[in-house]
C-alpha cells in the first residue's frame, strides 16, 4: 500500500513540475500544452494498465455457393421430406434408395473398411439380407417398391451399431 501511495505521490509531483515549468517557460500557452501532454500521458498509462480485451470471434461468411454449414444434413432432410410426402415407389427408387446407398457406403467404408460396390458380399453380411435390399447398388430401379419408415429406422440403427 505504501509503494502505491509513493508512486501516486511521485506522479503528482512530476505532473505539477511539468505544469509549473510550462507556465514559467511559455506562460498560459505553455501551461495548456503541458496539461494536454499530461492528459495524453495519463491516457497511455491507463490503457497500458487495463487488461487486454478478449478476442471476439468474427462470424464466418457463408460460402459463395450457398451451401454453408450442415449442407449435407439439409440435403438429406429435404430428400426424405420430399419422399415422405407420398408413398410413391418412384420417389423411393429415385431419391431415397440412392441416399440410403450413399450413407451405408460411407459408414461401411469408414467404420469397417468395406467398399459397398466392390465388396458386396461382405457388405451384405454386415447389414443382413433384408437391409441389403434397401441399399444394394446393383439392384435395378424397379419403380414398384416402397420402403416403410420402420425399414429406414432399422437400417439407420444397424449403421449406428457398426
């Protein structure tokens, strides 16, 4: 506490000396210049003693192509929502089955190192014959099959188990 008071005392004494010297040497104009200089020095000292401002995260600009974060999720949501609007077999074959095939292929490749297209027998063994029918990339587009929500849930559960 005493060193703090001593610093303040020395600072006030120095400021008084600067003001007095400015007044003696240049009159009122010298006092004004000295006062402005002391105010600037005080601002510098205060700024130096303040803690640093925390870094503020700047928001990232959206990509120019409009995809942005979670594009894949929004795409999947859109496809499933579009196909759920009807029980059309054509919508399932053209939208849902390719989506499920891509998802199953990604999971099998990442977690089991199985290529869905090249190692169909291993992939079929991992998924089971019933779920394999949902994602078989070599099955032709029939246009007359529909998949219920329960089948999709079973497939997703099985992929999560892998």
